[in-house]
C-alpha cells in the first residue's frame, strides 16, 4: 500500500507498445504504456478498456470517427467495439482493463504481447 | 465513447465527500470526488479501491502508518484494510471501485451516500 507515481513508472518503460503492470485492482490490472504511431484494428470480446492520457495526445480511431484524448482526459472503449489507438507524437497512457485482456484483442500477430512485466 | 476531461468533471462537483459517477468500466464505476478534512475509519469487505490524486495531497491513514499521495500518484487500498482518507487542503480525486462499493464501507452513518449522481 504505497503511493505509485505514474510518471516515474513511465520513465522505467523504454519500449513502445509494451503494456507494463503497475497495480492490481479487483479483477483488473493497472498498466502504463508509451507509444507512437499506429496500432491495429481490433476489439475485445468481453472486456471494456479505459485509456487515461498522462502526456501527449492520443487519437482513438473508431470505424465511424476519431476521438482525440489529451492529458488529464480518459476514454472508455466498450467491449466489442473495434478501435485503433494512434499517436502522431509519443503518448504516455494508463490502461485499466481486466487481467484477461490481450493487447491485440481478437487478433494475434507480431504486435501481441503475451507476457507483461510488472514494475 | 467520448473523451472525458477529469478537471472539467470535478468543476461540476460542489459538495465535499460526494462521489459522482463519470464513467463505467466492466464491473466498476469511475467517480470523481472533492474533499477536505477527515473521513472516517472503515473498510470494504470485498472491494479494492483505487484513489488517483488530480490536485492537492491526500493523506491515506492506515492503522499502522500514513501514506501521502500527491498529484499524478495513486494508491490502491485492498479489500479488508481499514483506512481513513484525510486532506489538510482540498483534494481532487478519481476513485475506481466496484459498482457495489458504499463510500463508508462497513459503516453506515450521516456520511454514507446511498445514491450517486452521474455527470
């Protein structure tokens, strides 16, 4: 039961697109992730995901529109909804999602991260 | 599926100690709350709680020690652990906890909030 400094945790993450666990809350993991560029279209069959932006601006693409999410803002992507996170410049994100969530959802490819570090 | 600006939501909350729902994520509610002063000793039998500090400094009291939590930091209070949030100056908090969570946990008194607004 310690205070967790989000920026300090993010400073320990060097690889883009590598979600890293920083806390556990009921059935969820709290993760931090940095990225730049485009992810891929995917959805999660049974899991809602929360993206809280700490630094930079994320563009969450949906099939019918884009939503910009800036520092101090969050977006919740409901289960079943196709989405693709994009960032023109590096973004720092807190992700909150069930422990069962695979980063690439219904897709498995070279961007899938099966195992996650905890810091 | 919109971007939710946390500070703007907090600006709509005027009463201290009134958790207000700003999002839903799986089995959890995302809430914002402002407070100053002392809450009360309580615990939650079956629910872990996450407190993310947006503004100010919260002192989370446990029976054996205090933990200070500042802006950009969070603390997770595991189920069953007695705690009392305190703030010498006004703090702005994001709370993430199961929908079933009562603010005063195992205690019911004048500080209990049975119904929550959603903004």
